[in-house]
C-alpha cells in the first residue's frame, strides 16, 4: 500500500555558495562555486518522501515570480500533488542564501516571503485529502498559527502528525501536544523545551504530554534517539563520506514519515530515516541530494 503523506510547509529557493571557510564579521572571502536550486524544509521533505515512493501532497504558498515557477516545476518533476499550492499575489517566494565550507558545515539565512502568508483556507481546501492521509507533516518555516492549525486539522480527522520544530523556535505546549512525533535536532530541542544543561533524553521527556507521543532527536553522526514515556533508545546511523550536511534533517523527516506511514515499527522507521539522511549528506545541495528508495534499501541491506 502506497503511503499517503500531506506536508504543510515551505518552499525557498536555495542560493548556495561553496567556500573554503566561513567569513568572519566584516570579512569577504572568495567562493569557488554558486548554485541555485529548490529548497525549503517543507519542499525538501516532500521531495524526499516522493522519491521514497510515497503519494505526497504539498500545501503552501509561493510568489508569482520565477522562483515560484521553479517550485511548481520541481514538484511536477517529482510527482508531487500541487493542487493546494497558492500563488500569492502580494508576497515573493521564499529564498535561502546558504554558505557551505570545505568541512560540509553550513550557515543559512532564510527570507520566508509567501511562506508566512499561508491561510487557514489553504488547509481547509485540502480537508478531504488530509482525512485520507497516513501522516501530516509540518515544520516552522511557515506562520506558527498555521502550524497549529494544520496539526489540529489532522488530529480532528484521526491522522498521525509529525512536527519538525525547525528552524528552532518557541511553541506553546498545547501546540506541541498535537504532534504524535516531534523531531528536533539538539539545538531545536533546547529551544523548544526551554531547558538547557539537560541530556537529550531529559529535555525530550519534558516535551511529552501523553502516552502516544514520541520525540525523535537527531544527533548527527551519532544517529537518532527516540524518547517515549515508557522507553528510550539510540538508533545509530551509517558511516558515509560527508560532502554537504544541508538538507540532512529534511531527508530524515521525509524518510521517517514514509516509514511510519508504511507501518514500520519505530526503531525500523528511524533506521530507514537515518539511511535516507546518510545518503543525502554524500551529495551537494538539498532537494537534488534526496535519495531514491532503492538506494536507501541497499544501504540498509549492506548494514545487516
């Protein structure tokens, strides 16, 4: 059975500069390459899920500009349903200038534009499709009231939800409580929990409000740690040659959404997500670096 995933989220055009090292304040450094391409956390996650074989619908907004054209072209090429994407007449498509150094580390500035103008009516228009979904996934590159609205729309219809609290931001506890799965990295976990000096498990446990919730903390090269009220564990990732870490979190979330939608047990779903992210970082870029299903399955098989 094909996984049905609805993503309420962002599209940004990535403007990526590759350089030996990051500039210090007031300093100019020479870059060796510049690449323009599709990005945005929601869109990256949609591409990841589509390449892994899911039936993906995207709900969001782009401008009436060339970057908006790029978004629709990207989604069309990946087979993503864009019926519920609005071309915003007043706001430009989001952009993300990105710096990547020779170690693969990155710094990003996001100008969200039309992403911040998603309306309740945009979500309501897809109500019937949300009701048929296996997973609804959202992130924090859209207006926060629409994060809550999307999660509520899914919960009212009995659909499982994933909240990827990225980029880091503060959300009311009642919004976090709407998520069945919460997927921060360590920085996002500290901001979301409002607690510093704790272990990942302690901070994650502070987010849990009921038995049905799971926090999955991405730990980079160490893999990912899941925390439930009755259990915790670390699922290791795969050793790969890192080229560019941009988009790794999005690959993980797309992979996790697909695996959970297909009914995989939690530990297997996290291993699947780890494999998706591991392959992503071996290539430059964000959306273009998302792996296909056969690649992920081959990496998983190689580790057995």
